[in-house]
C-alpha cells in the first residue's frame, strides 16, 4: 500500500514538478544568456556610435585624414577588444587585438550596413575554440558616403563563464527547492503510509477472525477517525459474532425442544396399545409442537427474505381493526390458559390503511405473543388503538419483567435477546420492525425493568396517493 502511494505520487506529482523545474531552468538559462549577449551587443554598438561622433568632429575640424590613426591609438588604451577598419574598397587598413582578421572573414566588409540590425552582428568560433561576437558599423562622411567600415570583436569567454555560473546557481536553487518540497512531502506521506499499513494489517487480522485486535490511534485527524471506525467495526463484529453464536445456540435449543417432544410422544403412541386419552394428549402435543416449529421456520424464512431483499408485500386497502382483532382472538385462549389478562379496547371505527394484511397481522401476533411471554401469571396485557390525523397507533403494554436500560437500544437488533431465559430466536422484533418500516410506519419500544413494556405500532392511513396507486 505504502509503495503504491509513494510510486503514484512520484509518477503523478514529483515527475511533473521535476519537469517544470527543468523547463524553468532552461528558460532561465536562455534568458540569462540573452541578457549577457545583449549587453555585449549594446556595448559594441555604443563603440560604433562613438566612432561616428568622433569622425564627424575630426571632419568638421579638417583632420579627417588622421582620424583612423588617432582613433585606434585611443581605443587601444581604453578597450580590451579587437577593432579592424577597412576602406570603402574592403581593404583592411588598421587592426588591433589578438584576433586574426582572416578568421573573421572581413566581417566589416560583408556585414557593414547603414543602420545596425541583427545582420550587423556575427558570432564566430575561432581555431582556438574561443567564441567571438563581432559588430560591423559604417563611419560616414557629412556627404553620406562611407569613409570607413569598422568591425568590433569581443571574446565571449568571460560572458559564457558568467552564463554558466548563473545556470549553475539556478540549478542549485532548483535542487534546493526540490529538496525543500520532496523531503517534507516524504515525511508527511510517511505519517499517512505508516498508519495505513497498520490499518491494513489490523483489518486483515479482523478478517481472519481476530476480533480482539485494535488500531493504535496516532493522529487526531481523518486517519485517526478511520482508526476509530475500524476499532468500532471490530467491536461491532465481535458483538454480532457473539449474538450469532447465541442465536445458533438458542435456535438449536428451540428446535430441539419441540422435536424431542414430538419424537417422545410418537414413540409412546407407537408402543403397545395406548388408550384414547393418551392418544388424544399425544396428538395434541404433536400438533402444538409442530405449529411451534412451523412458526419458527417461517420466522427464519422471513428474516432471510428481508436480509436478501426478497420480501414482497401484497399491498391493499386493509381494515386494521379486523387484522388486530384476529390476532387478539388467536392469542385470547392462550392468555386464559396461562392465567393472564388480555384486555383489548376496540374502537368503533378507523380509517383504512395501505398494507399487506398477512404481514400486518404477523406483527400484531409477534408483539402480543412477546407480551404474553414476558408477563407473569396474573399479569395484564393491554391493547389500545387510536387515530390522530393521518396516523393510526396500536399500543400494546404489559406488566411483565421489562427490559433493562442497557438492553433497550439494541432490542430490535437481529439475534439480540435481552432475556435469554425465555424461549425465542431473537429475530422476531427485528422482522416486525422491518415490516413496519416497509409499511412507512414505525415500531417503538419503551420499557422499565420490573415495571413493564409498552410497544407502539404506527402506520399511516390510506390517502389519495395510495388510492391512485391501487387503481393503477
């Protein structure tokens, strides 16, 4: 992971930065070279202009004939450059300096012009390898005719050395700039790569089943938040795995109990010739336990359908009171047998709802069945229904053992059982809650330990939009 991040950073960002600096150095090198070379050109042109002014003064004073000799004598004292003069025929009549005129190919004759431009300048490489810049200028009489052609030549060794020094300084500055960028970036990336490697290793251990492993939180930033998330995920997976194991154990026990009863009574009824009372009792137990098994299997299938998104509701205009009344009727006899009071305060009329009547009845049965399970002998289970605006609420309350405050937030989680002493798979409430969510309703639970539990089922009434959907 770390190598991948560093490699991607080098390829995408560092390479672009290096390329930019290289182009910047080349551009700066050309600019510096042009600056220094232009300085040489300006200097040579100033000499040419000064020569023209000097000749004009000599001509005005009638001393034009001696101008060349005196000018060359004077410039030799002042300038360390090569100067050659030729007459209008191209014959070199004066030459000072170390550069041979033949090596410059009489530049004054070839490149002389009325006004200086780029063609007046020339750069040559001598046999010694030295580069020389030459400038040709015409010295004119007052009549406008050419008196002399001058060629000024200046070696570029010193200038090239200055250019090279400037380039080296720029390169050194670029290297320092790159180092000042790369080193902090690498150090910063290490603060990301190292925690990411640890996160990856921890996630791998968690995937292998080590739910006790945790990530050390190094920084209080996004990486730190990710570490907290992975640690929380490990805790949740550990809790979920524990609940799953408890669920498997609970379901196994729940399945074994009725199967044992069915097997036992089947064996009893198959031995000898049992009397009618034994047969009747045996068949009754087998039927009851079979129904219990069927209910558990259906509950598990419903949970599986919900988890895989395969549960489909057959939505239709439904009389909620009819489904609730049927659920109460189905459990009324059981309440009497268990000596518990099931009190249902049925209203006269309610608005219809858009629901799957079988699933809605399933929710009512599940909630009332739970209330009967956790209510002791002599206890009361009360059922109240009310309508407020566009919402119908069914409230089922009991005087049972209640739910501990620490268990209440998780009571609707799959596999979670707050009271493991009471039979059940631990997924009934999760299924009921999901069914109500699919009906755009809700299932809320309030409870106090040793006082009782109140479950509020809310579902919206049928509105015009729902009716239009049913018509279509």
